[in-house]
């Protein structure tokens, strides 16, 4: 039992460090910020499946804190702290609800968390909500937010499906192979 505790603590520390390194790449190359947040979230998914209990929460908390302290782009860190790292944990619990309630709860959770990321970006980190597009000109903040939320919901829908498929693939194809490596 104590050996398992030390093993999961070590794997959690490695996962947190790896998550920060992955997101660091995304904060340097801003086009990759969302992709690297999703990649880092896979580490939380893996710990949720294998270790359960408090380990995913610990990795999410440590990775979020380190990302907020160390990453040059705080937006990438916010995306992870308030969505990418937290959602896989919430998804685990929400999936236990009846299917329709689970879908609605996941959608509401996403929109609340995404709204929090936008609000923190705007009010705390002074990210402007204005957009100036070629051929269109300046886009008003309300239009920008409406389009941003619409696109984010489409991405979330795809992400949720892909996350389900990834969890299935891991459970069916990769789990035993990885368990043998980690012994």
C-alpha cells in the first residue's frame, strides 16, 4: 500500500512537470495553446483512470499553479487551470449521471468555466476583447464574445467526443501495455 502511494506520488509529480513543459510550448507558439492544454489534460485523464481518488486533483492543482507562475502566456495557464485540467475530473463524475442530465451538466460546466477564463483574462490579465479584422474592421466586444462562445462550444463538443474515444481506446488497447511498463 505504501509502495503504491509513493508510486502514484512520483507519477503525479512527473505528470505535473510534463504538463507544464507541454503547455510551455503552447505559450511560446500561441497557435498551439489550446492543443497543448488538451495534451496536458490527457495526463489528468490517465491519472483519473489509473489512480483515482485525489491524484488527478493534485496534478491539476500543481500543474495549474506552476503554469500560472512559470508560463510566459498566462492565457494558456488559465485555459488549463479553469478548463483543460479540471474538465476531465468533472467529466468523470458527470458521466455517472443519467445520459441527458450528464450532457447538459457537461455543457453548463464548460460554459461556466469558459466564461470564467474569459472574465479572468479580461479583468485580471487585461486581454482586450476587441478584434480588428482585415476586410471587416473593428468587431464589437459583444459580437466577438458571441462568436467566440459559439466556436468554443463546437470545439468543446468535438473535444468531449474525442476524449470519450481516447478513454475507450486507452482502456481497451493501451492500458495493459502501460501497466506492464510501469510495474
